[in-house]
C-alpha cells in the first residue's frame, strides 16, 4: 500500500524519477512572476511554467471565471449537444487567427491538437477524392507531442526509440540548425532558406500524390529553440501549394504572444492551412488545446460527407465548460493588457541581455526571438546534457526556474515580466555558469 504523500505513487512525465524522488523540488503556490517552493523560497519563473503561463500566475480574472463556471455548469457533452461557452471561446479564438483559418476544433492538449490536425489532413484529401494522400512529413528535431501521430512526425530521437515503428508512411525533412553559419542570431537567422527544398526531394522520392501534409514548428522549442531562417517558411509554403500538400504549423508554443503576435504565422507572414495550439490558450489554468482550420478545408470535409457525422473524431472534454471559460478570460487579458505588443516592446532588451552571455563560460550559441531565448552550452566530454541539468538544479535552488533540453537552456518567461526580471534571469545564469564545471 502507498501513503497519501508517498512520492513513489506518481510516475512523473519526462522526469528522472529516481533522481527527483531522492532530492525532490516542489512548488506549493504561485503568483504573478513567481512560484513559491515547498521550503518557502521564491522562484522567478523564467519559462512560463512549461511555455504556457503567458499572462502570469493565478490571474484573478481567470480564477473567477473558472470558479463561477464550475458552480453553474461543471460539464456538458459536445457530442450532438453543446453549451454556449464553447461557441464563444471558438469565436473569440477565430478572430485572432490568420484570415481564413476560422474553424476551430477543441482538444485538451498540444498532443491531441497535433493528432487532430493530422487526421483532419487525411480526411480532407479523402473527401476530395485523393485518398492515396496518406503520407505525413515531419522534420528532424521536431516536437509534436506524445501521441502516436505526434511522435511519428516528430524527430527527437529520445522521444521515439522506446516505442517501436510508430506510424507507417512518415518521412522527415532536414532540420534547420546551422551553428556554423547562424550562431548568435537575433530573430531569424540569415542562412538556410534552401533547406525547405528538402521537401522537393521527398516529393520526388514518394510522389506528391501520396503526401497529405507537412507539419513543422515555426520556432522549434523543445529541441533547443531553433528559429526559422529568413525565407524558409515562405519557400515551404510555396512548395506545398505547388504540390497540393497541406501545411500545418504546430504553434503550441508560439501562439498567444510568445513571439509578439497572436500566431507565428502572423509574425512571419506565412499562412498555413492548419494551426495547432494549446498552452497559452487558457494560461495553463485548465488543460485545453485547439486546432484552427482553413475554412476551405473544413467546408470540403463537411460538404462532401454523407448526411450525419462529417468527421469521426473528438474527445469527451472537447470544449469543456471550465476550459472554455478560462480561454475566454485569458484571451480577454491578452487584449486588455496588450501583451502581444508588450513582447515586441521588450524584444530588443531581452535579446541584448540574453546575448550578453556570449563569451560566458561554456556558452557556444545564443538564439532569440520575441520573448524566447536559447542558450546552448558546450556538452561536457563523455556526459552530454549533464552540465545543463546541473545549471537547472542550481538555478532552482537560487530562485530561478529555467528549462533545459539537451545542452540548451530554454527561456520563455511570462509576458508580464519587467526589465528587472530580465536582468535577474540573465544575472543569475551568468553567475551559475561561471561556477559550473
């Protein structure tokens, strides 16, 4: 039997469970830019939780919306029934999307959003008489959640190697990381647009008539903050158009102001056919994801379907009342406080401070866009990732939450931060890096 607070009962995700349970680090509360740890010390949130708390922690407007809704409508099914909050949330979200992407399907996470988008792409081609288009194209080093569809199109080896052959009919583009030409880039790196031409290689190899969709993160976050080269996304869009391939942007990280606009599609001026979202949609207060679909894709599936259910897909909690209420309140905060523009206003100062770590001990690259920063460390000989994890642990103990992926420190603070918070984040990292072997 287990005790109520037995640490062995919770099998923690993406965690060294043995290491954590020997030396646990716990949060017990949060407010604004800070967590409070179990021992009482404050921890400045340099990662927005997990790229998701864009408006700061425990916002009263969101808390009250959830509390009120829980007392009025704890759950309502959205299979053949509905409730008004789901439609209100979808309508408000559609207004933030690029023109034409105004059909919203709700999920519960980024992983579910990705699998939903892939299924919509397959259903679209079948509905228009091209059912042979079943191949899905991801990208090396891509992260698209942990569903079987997402890890199949994903390209992070560690996320794939335990789970067999995954989905068949999947291939991958080359990644865009080119430190020899693009080290210490601010915003989009200069070199690498031609890497999009790798899609043409896959078209020749497989035949365009077999390819349903290409999915990429506009900014790849979990693999270490890889920012698209100038012209890369535009070229990818053009190739997809030429071969009638749907283009999916996985914006689970980049949506909702992280790089200064409602979407990365808007920031980069490239409109995909489908956008996946989650995280910042509800400020992480209630799990929720969404998929924005180009109206022509939606209408093709719906218009060509037999009477009855048009898309045999969904989740019990799609458009859950509490999640919808949290989303409505969150989107209201983004608009009322101008948080997307705030990212633009702070972008240069953020970049200046992050890039001030150039020349710091162990730092081999810095990459920034919006309020995202990647600080790549030289791997410790014979022990890759260990140095970054030591920095992670030291930072927590010294009152700073960062995220590390491989040997890269990834930063994505709440958009409500002040310049003093930026100074504190970078200052603490500089001190820790100077002391870490």
